[in-house]
C-alpha cells in the first residue's frame, strides 16, 4: 500500500479515536476516577481501578487500539518495529492525560493498560503476517534432494523449465 494513503488512513483513525475518547461525551459519564487520574499513584493500586468496569468497556478499549498498533507497525520502518509499541503506549498516555482535567471524562489506569494491550495486539498481528509472508517466500527456494546425483536430471525435468523457477527464486531472495 502507498505510504501516503496509509498516513491518511492513520490520521483519520487517530482523529476518530480522539473524538471518541476526548470529544464531547454522548451522555453523563460516571465512574470511579481518583483525583489526578493516571497521574495519581494511588489510582494504580486502588482496588476500585481493577475491580470495576464492564467487560464491554474493556473489550472496546482493546479493540479500539488494535488498528492503532497495526497502523503504527505498518508506518514505522521494519527494523524499528519496537517503536510501534511505544507509539501505541504514547497515544494512549496522551489521551488519558488530556482526560484528567476534563469533567465529563475519566482518566483511568485500566484504560491505559487496555489501550496499550490493544496496540500491542495490533503490532503482533503485523509481525505475524510479515513472518508468514517471509516464510512463504522461503518456501519457493528449490529443494536439494539427497542422492540426486544418482539420477540424471535430464530424465526427470527439462532444464529449460527449471531456469525460470531458479531465476524467480533468486529475484525474490534479492528483494
């Protein structure tokens, strides 16, 4: 996919996530935010942080950030893929920090953890897809058969048919 198109998709998705998470709340938001939200160390250890909340909210937070991880992993150069984890974490921290002073939003450590988990899942999906894709390219490499010298290859295959396959495999390895 074209990098510019991917950047546009990522920007649009980030804007949508920001609108959902820090835009006007659709109704009254009630929750158990401790003063200071994620900035308050007591919020990280308070039982109310980890024992309240609906499963649907937790699933939504994870699911909303899977595309963040996917897009970050696709946009960040392959050799620097660990930065995609940090991008997901950083985006979630930004959202939670902006929510601290907003009256109708709740800055919650559980949201930060679930959002980051979603981003990590997205990065892992991209890494797995790249691994499978690479493994498929490796599978095209010609197989060396033991004891092949005992059989005359001319009897089995026309050499003219083998050359294009070897050339394609070499071109794929070089790419």
